[in-house]
């Protein structure tokens, strides 16, 4: 599996909670068994801008991946989820960034807030289209009470891929369920292809 973690590093998250989210990513990465011949993982962080912090081909060892997570900076500005989604398609799920042609593709969006509305913001249902066209199964984790289910659902492959928790402490409660669904993502690829008319 090739997986991209798309992590909210905006002001509404806060530095302390941002580190909790990165710890949650570590837990998921462990469950996915990152290795040279196994799963590969990347990290995209977003706020006012988005950046690829870790590419898919950068670390094939869980210890090195975890070490790289510690270096992910906290950006602390607005919440542009659309930029995180678009960058995952353009900067992660490409052959030059290490995507393997025969691997399953999964993206996990982790966010605390709603998309910031600006003159150039793109609704999530449109921002996610490039990922869908690349047959990426998209999950979303919404944290705290300000989350809009309909907005997150519009960015995922299906409603069942949305996970909501009331606090950052609640992330651990969904880790097992989420990792299991990620590992069985291939079951839904045929459904995705039929829904969006994508060739395998």
C-alpha cells in the first residue's frame, strides 16, 4: 500500500495537539507495517499553504519514518484543506515521488477545523477529484465539535470512510478500526472505478 497522511497544521489545531496528531500517524504507520517490500507512507502538512514533508520513497523503515515525523513543522495559519488534497495528488501520488504502479493507494486526511473560505478556496468535493482519478481511497478524520460531516464526506470515497472524534485524546479509540479499513481498501477499488468511470 502507498499511503499519504494529510495533516492539518493550522492555527486552530494548536502546537500541542499537532504533536498528538503526529503520534496518531505513528500508530497508524506501525499498523501498516512500513518496510521496503510492504507499505510506504508519506506526509503532507497544510495550513495557508501545503507542503510534502515526507515522500513515499523517502523512508522504507518505520524507525526512520517516525524520526522524520518529529521534524514536521507546525505552520499555525489558516485551514486550507483543499491545498492539502491537491498537493497529495500532485506531489505524492506520482511515479517521480515514489508511487508504485501496482500498489493500492490510500490517503488519510486529519483535520480539526472547517475549510477556510477565501476568494480562491476550492470546495473539497472538487479538490479531491485528482485523487479519485488516480484511484486513491480517501479517508477523513475530523476532530472536535466544529467539524462538518457533509464537508468531510464530500472529500472521501464513501461516507463510511469518515471518522469523527470529540477530542484529540479520542484519536486512539479509532486507531484500530481505521487501520483495519485502510488495509482492506482494495475491496472498494472496483466500486470507485465504476462510480467515477476510471480505468484500472
